[in-house]
């Protein structure tokens, strides 16, 4: 125990932040008036502090073996200093790459993907409604003006996507992973498209179905409980969006995913893919146990790849890249807005989680996980450990490879001016 205490004291000295440690034996180390306090109920958890295993410390908090006191922004300031260097892998061995691809193929069957999506998105609609904007847009906002509220920035993001896709009245629009329907309905109501959304979340499907009926849009808006791999190949879509969904596709399925999009697009059609990307070409998940924590408690089966990997896979499937935009700082601000909103309503959040059939213990565990997930993700985007890219591409036409009709070209203009006008 003495060695662990000395290790904890050494870590405190190295961090040089106002942090208090309460150890299992009753000892108190650190600053008496610290912004953050860690209270350990077991000695093995103390060893995690010295090792910089942030993911394991987070797991200890979720499982109530470690108590954390303090505002989440202060907690994340301490957490960032605990990491021994950046958690973004700089290199990966051949065997690591083979293992990641093998695992990816194993965990992304249609059945497992449905279960993994429902694990996260079907937690409780009431819970998500507490900290998302009124439209429940569960993806990075676009702060076109720094003074924007989250609600305004989410509407700006919806419009930013529609502008990039140059949606026109009467066009057939597909939203892959349509969530609670915000983009689907925005595109239909503001741009007059015939819109189809797909999701694997039963809660989201029921919610959007009700919204479509309430708005009287059944004639030109629909949502299906459907995997993208099961989408029928019909007359084709003029425009396709995929927002916050590619993280669930898996490395092993990326080629098939982009090939499916190519098949679904009409010649000259546009697709916008909006998703979280890894900060390093070598990254499979964040190190220091952070990726393992996310996999266990938040997004089972989630995989992040570098934007260069996504661009390569899209090009191999026959999609021509037109525009790529990194919105990393926007996601940091979005996540802090979500985190602050959740932190201000912790009691209501427990009630919402219980309403979905969870026990008190399960609800408390889930709430602790989400508190760390939102704040930790905000910190990760701020520090450049994660990124967020919007990638706009077209299905080029007039080539023998795809037997498209000659002369069918993407309508994409020569400059970006139209996006911001």
C-alpha cells in the first residue's frame, strides 16, 4: 500500500492541477480546496491512476468503485493530464491491422449491427430529449456564426447539408441512418424533396413515423426500419445523405457500403457523408483504454477510420470526391453544449432512464457512463484526438465502367460560393 501511495503522490506532483485523492485507507492526498476529487473504494483502482489508464478509471466511476466530484469541464482537464502523451496511435503493426479487420468482419453482421444500434439509440427517447436540441439532432452542429445557440447551429447544419447537396423540389432523397428525423423533415419541408429515411433504431422509427403523420407528409416522406444492405435497387436516388452513421459500418464493410451508395445513386447524383474520423491514419480506436470504454458502455461495434481511408474506399467504389470539410471544432462545442445540458438535469435524467424499464442501479450506471462519454468526447475533439468530416461526392457518369448514359454529369458548380450565399 505504501508503494501505491507514493505512486499516487508522484502522479499528483506531475499533474500540477488542483486535485484531491481520497484513498481506501482514509488518507487524503493533494489540494484541500481542489476543483476535482477522486475517491477510491479499492486499492487496485489507485494503481490505474499511476498507469494513466483513463478508460479503466472511467469504468471504475461507472461501476461506482471510484467517485468523482467536480464539474465535468474540470474533470476533463485532469483527465487530459493523466494521459501519458496523446492517446492517438502513431503506428500500428501488420498484425494489429489484420486483427482489426478480422474483428470488424465478425461484429458487423446485419443482426449484430441492429442489436448494437438499439443498445445505444433505444436507451430512452426522454433521456435524449433532455440534452439534445428540440429536433433531436444527434450529430455535430454547424456554428456558422459564433453567437449561435445549439438549436440555431443544428438548423444551420441541416441547411448546410441540403445546400451542399443542392436539393431541388421533387428530387428523390435518401437519408441513411435518419435518427429522429431532423434532416429528413428539414429537406422535405424546406427543399420540397421526396424523402426516404432508414434506421435500425425501433424508438427512432416510431418517433419519425409519428412526426410524418403529424405533419401530413405521408405522400412524400417515409421512414423504414431497414439496414442499408437490404435497400432495394430501384429507380435510384438523386441525392443521398449519411450523417453519423459511417461510424457503425465497420472497416470490413466500407467497400460494400460505398458500392451500395454508388448503386443507389442516379448517374450524376450527389452523396454527402458526415461522420467522426480518426485523427491518425494508424488509429483504430483511442488508446489509454478510452476506446475500450466507449466500446463497452456507449457504442459497441463502433469503428473510426482516418478520412484518407474513407476517401480511398469511396473512390474505389466509383464515387468522385468533390468537397471535404473538417468540422472538428464545431463538434467540440456541440458536445460541451450536450454535456452542460445533461449536467444541469441529472435527476430528470435518472427518471428518464428508469422510464425505459431500467432499475435504479442500471439507470445510475448508464447516467455515469453518458456523463463521461459526452464530456470526454468534447475534450477529445478540442484536443484533436478525434475529427469530424463532411465528404461530398458524386456518381460520375458517361463511363463504360458503369454503363451510364453519356452526357450525365454532376451538377456540382466550379466554386463553393453557392454553399454560403
